[in-house]
C-alpha cells in the first residue's frame, strides 16, 4: 500500500472528531457542555440556569414563552491508541492477508489522528509478549513507518495476556482504544480483555478470512485451532469435516458477538479486504 493510498484514510479524520467524553482542554470535541469554546446547542434555561447566555431570538420565537440559553462545548485532549493483536493466527490466511490489513489499518488510524491533530499510540502484542509499541505522539510520517514495521513482524503465540496488560496501562479516560484482531480467542478470553479495557471507549475491528471460515470440501490436510481450548492440530479434511468446521466456526462467531454485545460493543467486521469507504460508514454507526 503506497502513501497515496493512505490518503484514503483522510476521510476518517472527522469521524475521529466525534463527540467523546473528556475532561481537559485540547484539540478533540468533547461532551462537556457549558462555557466552552465552540457552540453546541440550545437548551431550556430551567435545565441549564445560566442567564448570562440567554438566547434572546430563540426565546422570543418559542410559542410557550420558555427561555433558552446557548450552550458551548469544551474541546478535550484525547488520544487514539491501537491495540494490535499479532498472535500467530494473524499470519495464517486463505482469502485474506490479515497481517497487511492490520498494518494498513494501524497506519490509517495514525494518519487520521495526525490529520486531526490528535495524539496516537500503539501496542503490538503477541500472546504474552509486547512486540512493539509507540507512545502517544503527533509525529508526522508515523503512518507509513508503522505499515512497514508491522509488515516485518513475525506473529507468534496465542491468548490475550499482553493485550490485557497493555490495556490496563492506558489512561482511564481521554483515550479512544482501537483494537485490531482476528479475535481467535475463547469467549472467556474476550470477556477478560473487554473487562480490562472498560470504561474506555472501544472500537473493535475484526479481521476475518472467509477462506478459513469455509474450508473446501475435498480430501487433504489442514491446521485448525480449537476456539474453546486454543489448541492447534493437523486434521484430515473431508466433506463431512468441512461442514462440521463451518458450523463450529459460525457458532463461535455468534458467541463472540454476544460477548461484545454484553459489553456494549459491536465489532466492525472486515471480510478478506478493506474498503475505506465502508469502514468510514461503519465508524459513523459504531456505538462508542
């Protein structure tokens, strides 16, 4: 992916500027309403008793004679932090190159954050190990550098130990967590990880490979991972095995979606390849 293609992620910049909770002044739009620096909306005086900000025109036009005040929002200092799961399954592919997708996404969010004058950080984790990291920065050119660093990684390990540790080290507020993973976790592992990330706003991005989810129905050998135990094994593939595998993987996806829903999240699912326009639309609908 060239630098020119990374420009496609510029459309995500204003999506990252959506209203998010925050406490101190900064570059990011916040949900704090009052004597801020940007006009937010108009509210009844009884609900927000500040007669100094009386909106005379709105009050005169109200048929019931109610009084209204103008409210303003305070910009808050927020950062975007990517948690990238680089466990061994990331390098396994059939229809998708998920490692390249992960690199493109991380680079894209770094670019969008820089364009929006936000701070950006990343933790790249593989099972129990932290492979690479970048502290919060507004450094120009990090996007392409990150793409190259992630392309050079050797994914390994399994589980959520390092992801969990990285999540607990993040500030409790003023951070948007973007988690990029193929989510080859058990339901308990995912629940454990999502609990560690709370109460931080989270945007989960699920990298799926439909070729692995629907193995061909012919005789051969394949390596599989049990989503309940995490154990890997080589199996003889048959039509009967393939159909059972599809049903098992589908049931596991439903189970993970329920875990996300229990925590108030819905993952953005990317199947095989990334369309930035689709990602931008999904960000608009994400329940942050």
